[in-house]
C-alpha cells in the first residue's frame, strides 16, 4: 500500500512539474521579432501554432509536440512511465524543430511581409523544458517502477523458496 502511494505521488509530482513549466511558458514572451516591438507570447503560439506548416518563410511543426505532451502528461498521471517517456521524447524532438523559426515568420497568408527573428523569450525555453522534464521524468519513473517490481518479485521468490 505504501509503495502505491509513493508511486502515485512521484508520478503526480513529475506531471505537475512539467505542467507548471508548460503553463508558465504559455504566459511569458516566447519570441521577439523586429518591427513595432513585436513580441509573441506562448499562448499565441498555443492558439495559432497548428497553422505553422503554412508559414511561407519556413514551415514549422513544433506546435504538434503539444498533443503528444498532453497525452504523455495523462499517461504519467496514470503511472505509465515508459509510454509517457516515449511520447514525450517524440514531442521533444518535434518541439526542437521550432528552432527553425530563426528564418522568420510570415504574419499573413500572402507571405508579402515577414517578421525578422530577433531572439527567444523565456516562454520558449520553459515550454521546451516542460517537454524535456516530462521525457526525463517519465524515463526515470519507468526505470524506478521496473526496479521496484523486480525487487518485489525477487523478494517473493526468496520467501517462497524458504518454505
């Protein structure tokens, strides 16, 4: 019973830590562009990022890490460490594709005007960190789960052989 409670708390701690980073990243500036002091906040990318592949300056697929993140988050809360780690790892790899944004951003569908990239904001790094925390946390949790299960099995085998 104690083992399950510890396992539940560990999984919830990893999931809540990743979610806190994700939400903080959504509330802070993610990128800076030239012209009119253009700052894009994380929630703007969250709302419109699905249109990233249509960017004429450079197609962006990074937003598609978010559904994987959400699925991995749910799996982590259900204590499915390795499965959550696989999905979070895929999400992290897709999220890294956002680094292509340095080519600029087309603010309209005509692609006539492009915003020149100036730099990353804290929101971007927190969003990326949330993906990484869920990946590493899920992997560590899965390894920890497997070792505990092996230790419990060998304990049962040892107790059964002494009878």
